[in-house]
C-alpha cells in the first residue's frame, strides 16, 4: 500500500510537470551540453547552439522585464530554458515543478500557429515564460506552504485550461510582437464556429481533451486568448493579474475560478462568456456582411475528412490529386483522389509533412514523412512510391527533408531543416546524392517552393524575422531572388500556373485567407477568391484551381474554376522591411552542464509520519525519489527509493525498498528496441533480491511490444509482452514465464464497434504459482473468485466486442468533473490452471459491462468507471455483479 501511494504521487507529479506534452522523447546524452547563466535564467544547450543560446538569453531577460509587470514573480529561483533540436515538430513545454522550459527550435508553418510573430524564439519564450510566472504564483496560505514544502504547491495549475492558455496567448499577442491573437488563421477558426452556431461552452474547453471535435486541443488556446483579450479591452489588463493573484491565494478547488472572476470583474463566468460571445458575434457578423456584399466565390468541396487534411498536388494531366490527411478516427497518411469520380484511395500511413510531388510521367510520387530515426530523434525524411505497385522506397535518413518538387524525372529540389534554418537542396534520384542549392540564415525561413513549367524558376514563400512572409521568384541559373510582395500580411503556398503566366498564392491581406494571382509579364495582382472561411495551398489544373479550404469541421480539398478573365485586379504595394534589431551580449559566461549541479529536490511531500522527495536534473539524465513512512499500527518503518541514470539509449534503474520486515533491491536496464509513432518495442533486463525471513535472488527479463496499423477498411491495435524470471538461489532452480497477446480491430470511423481478443499464458516449475479468476491481473476470469484454480501453468483466453454508445463530452460547472464516453462490452472468457498439464480444470464465463470515461480536476485525473455482470458457465456458481474503478495520468 505504501509503495502504491508513492507511485500514485509520482504519477500525479509527472502529470503536472508535462501536461499536454510529448516529453517522453529522449535527449541525446552524447552531445556536449553547456549552460549560460543570466540574471533570471539558465540557458541549457548543445555547444553548437552557442549563438542561439546567447540570443535566447537576451530575449528571455527582455521577456522577463515585460511580463513581470503583468504577473509579479513569486520566487527568485532561476528559470531553466533547454534548447532542443531533436524534433521536426514545433513545440514548447513548461515544467512548473522545476521551473524549466523546453524549446524545440524547428520553426512552425503557417497552418500550425500562424506566422505573425517577430521570431519563433521570442514567441515561444514569451508563451512558456508566462506559464512559469502564472503557475509559479503563490499568495496567502499557498505562499506559506511553498516556503515549507517547495514547488509542489502550484495552486494555479488547477484551473480550466482556457484560463491557463488565456494568459499565454495574451502574452504572446501583446508582448511578442504578434502571436496567435493577431493572426487571421485563428480568427478564421472562431469565425467559422460563429457562422455555424458551434461556439463551445466553458466546460468544453476545460482541458486539452475536453473537445473531441475539431479544433480539439487547439480550442483552449482559441477561447482563452480571445476571452482574455476581451477582458483586457473592456475591464483592463490589470484585471488579468488580479484574477491570477486571487486563484493563487487558495488551495486547489477551495477558491473556484468563478469566484475569482466574480470578485475581480463583478460578473460570473456565465455572464462573462455571454458578453464575450455577443461581442465577437457582432464583429463577425459585420465582417461576413462585408464579404457577402462583394459576392462569395462558388467552390466545390471534394473531401469531407475535416481535421488536418492538407498539401494537395494535382497531376500534370489533371487526372488525380495526392494529398495528406490526419483524422482521429482514421489512420493518418497519404491519399489519392480522382477529382472527377471523387474516388478517394488510401496510399500509405504516416504523418506526412509538406507538399508531396508527382513525377512528370505520373507513375510515382515523392513525399516527406516524420517519424523517429532513433529514440532521441523525430525527423522528416523523403520517400518515393510507385503508384502502380504501391511499393515504398526510403530516399533519405535523418536528413530533415520535405516539400519536394521535380526538376526532371531523376532529380528534385526539396527543403532541408537545420538548427533553426531551412535550405533549398537538390537530389539526384538515381544516385540518391544531395547538394545544397541555396542556404539561408535563421532570420530567413523558406516555407514552401514550387517550380515553373519550363523548370527555369522556383517560386517561394519566405518568412523573414520581424513577421514578414512574402512571395519570391528564384532564378535557377543565377540563383537570384526577386521579391514579389513585401508587407506585413501572410503570403503563402505559391505555385505556377500550368502555362507559366501566373503565380497563384494564398494571402490574408483582407483579414481572410483568399487566393491571389501575380501576372509575371507585367506585375499585375488579382484576387481570385472571396470566401467566408479561407483558402490555402493552391494547385492548378488546366481549368480548375484545387486548394485547401476550411470549414468548422477542419480542412478539406476544394476546387473553383480557373478563369483569369473573372479575376479582380487589386493593388498590392511593397513596403520596406526594416532589418531586425538584434541585441547581442558576448559577455555571457559558458560552462559545462553537470547533472549533479541541478539534482537537489525542488519540493517534498509530507505524509502521516513520513515524507516523499523527488528530484532530477533538467535534462533527465539522472532522477531519484525517496519515501519514508512510519507504520504506527505495526510499529515498523517503511522505506522506498529509486535512482535512474541514462546511458545514451540505455536507462539504468535501481530501487531499494523496506516494508518493515523484508528488504528488496532491484537493478534493471531499460533499452528501447524500436521507437516509432506507430509502434514501440522495449526490453527490460535486471536482477532482484529479497532479504529477510525468505531470502530470494533472481534475474528477470521483459519484452514489451505495441503497434497500430490500418487503412480505410480497418484499424488494428496489437500489444504483446513476455516476462521471464529465473531464481539464483542455490537450493532451487525455479523459473517462471508469463506471456500476453492482445489484438483489437475495428472499422475506422466514430461509433464503430471493435472486436478484441486477449490471451495470457504462464508456466513454471513451481506448483500453484499461478491462479486464475477475479477482476484484476494477467489471468482475469470474471464471475469467479481470485484463485478459483491454481497450478504451475495457467491460460486465459477471451474475446469481446466494444461499442461506444454515447459521447457526452460535457462537464459540470467549469469542467471540474468531465464526462467523455459511455461504452458497452460483451465478452466470453475461458481459463484453465493446474499442476498437471494433461488434466487441467477449465472454467468459462460470459458477461457484459458498461463503462464511463471521465476526468476530474480539469483533465488532470482521468477515470474509468465500470459496472459489469458475469455469468460463470459452471452452473454451480452464481451470477456476479462487479464494479471497477481505474485512474491514471
């Protein structure tokens, strides 16, 4: 029980530390990690990032100066900023427990968080540091407890997530020279919700997963940022600080956010929500009326996936379109669409990034897919596929390559990421050899490229520091860049028309993303579409423009007529782009990063007659935990501890426990055999010792595997494990093995039933080691008591059918209690156990369950509550009703 309590608190701490993050990715220990120390920050980085680290230090101090006027810092501990470049996913993560920020240097594309920001580094530092200031804030009783217990006291963590992210979006919008609050992309999301009467209520944005529909987890940023902007405009920015001060002055849930809103604004959260909706609805109504006055462009919707459909490319003969998609009810990947018949075929699974390319002979495609190259690297690479055989061929490994365009049948251009940079590269497809065509500094980011029909030029969307994203033409012979547009709007996704006369691109220069054309011959600009939602990533046939359009359901492929005679001529004037004002401080002292310097625990947790303390260094190379409890009932001390050390991809783990009577020591090594976004394979090997009255020594090993596969016809999840333990005691040669295999298969789509099966088998030379029966463990057999049969071997097999019945996805009040799904299961189970393999006793049962998926504390504590009825097929046993309760983080 004491050990379970230790594990429970550890999991709670981890859930607070990296809420909503993918922080399990390993950090490469072989790099030479360094530290720069400023007045308020520690900048931790690989030594080749020295210039970026110095810039981060200057930016961070500037951000601190600005944001500390909004929320006064509650502690003098320095904030650690860890600079990472081991992923091509854009991200930033805050850990309030050790006051650290992790920043991935890959710049976002415009459909991720927009492009209206001065620099990615400033934007992400501003966003994450506002998290630090807000979550670190303590006043009143929490401040006293913080002085005593350390950083485990974080009252503002226990708020609805639209409030948590409201502070950060407000900060990046007003203190990072741009941000999502100023971007037409996020305005489009809310405008479409208004237009389709799809506004969410407060409980539906209480956590990252409280909204299952599009825009899913993005909704907390949308609503939080917009509502906080409204509060600032109507009531004053100082009210945001006052709300934070009140919520940070009480223990979790004793002062609800609603009471804080009432006290500061004089209205409850329902009134605030209504005021905000009325305000924003009036603004969108006026905007929509203005668009409709000019006439809305007729378009045809070709796909209905919604969510993250993207990157369409049409073949040179107009016969098919290749595009990517990601939808939570389907396997993500690349698709083939016939625009005439609307036939839509799944090609390959994977998270495709950037536009694919269709070969001039239309027989193959090249595309970029992101996945793990090793446990610490999550990168993009190029693949080719023969469209007839569907055979896939990997072209690059760990090259961070994307957005290919064909120069000829055997050569391509593509984009390649570096450490915060993007270069234009070429590849000889026969030799698979690559070379750099054009290099750019970090201040210049190539977002996408297209190639002219005569192969003499590239068109490119280029973002420059300061928040300028414009269209350029690149002469392939001279390598000259000619700038077509030059202003603060976002111009993206350029492509040449089939006849080479025009460059078609997307722009938000009216406040709504529409398609525009640039006539190369005379420099005339035209507006092609006038839409209520948005248009992105155009691709052209002889008579159609296919593009990525938007609805309240997400992105899809649309088309409109290609008719230059109907386009509206517009004036687009270039403005001078100022050079960014960079502050550099070369006086920073650089020192080696040493784990031991940062290993002191930042907090401890008191228990009845005991405590828990946990610590780790900022990079996670070393971690430890200690718990002590005095068991007053049995008058014995209880002790538990662990230590974990990373050695490249190996992790060495040591635990020492004492229950008052026996001690137990375990030493094991963890090694990831395979790491992928779709499959995992891990190996654990170790030694354990139990001392005391029954001394026992053993070696053990465990193999664990899981994967997900599928297409349009099925989705299959598989899990398998194998555990073996061998005794080292001189008086015995005991050995035991347990293996499990589980499979779950269903048709893609919402509310589709899933058929599952699971088998578990155990074998040993120890009599009666295994037992079947009960509702928990490896050998579950519902309807029977645990231990109904025992033996040196055991087997359980079951099959079941799962069906989601209802998805409320609604919460009580502000979402403190949130109900997600209600599902049902019917099952048939059989098990046997015995010491004689030739005469086992077989037991069977059948039954059904209803289960509710829910969460508490704004998503911090997920819960699974179930009620079931099991009928043993042996009539001597009665029908049994059981209840299950599971929680996790």
